[in-house]
C-alpha cells in the first residue's frame, strides 16, 4: 500500500497555463474559445 506521503506526491500533472500557437490549432472550437478567452484575461500565457 502507498503511504500518505506517496499519495500526496502523485496528484497528476499540473494545469497547463502556457500555450503555443501550434497546440491551439488541434483543439475543438469550444475548447479553443475557452482558452483564448483565458489568454485575453491573462490567466494563461501564449508562447509565440
């Protein structure tokens, strides 16, 4: 069994906050719109 420390260490990947132009090209339109809105609000960062 895992200890509590091991469970805390494995929480998954952190939320993606940096986006590249090429990664946005493959998104569905609804997700693209949400991400672009967050980029405009400066919650996410666009990498050129």
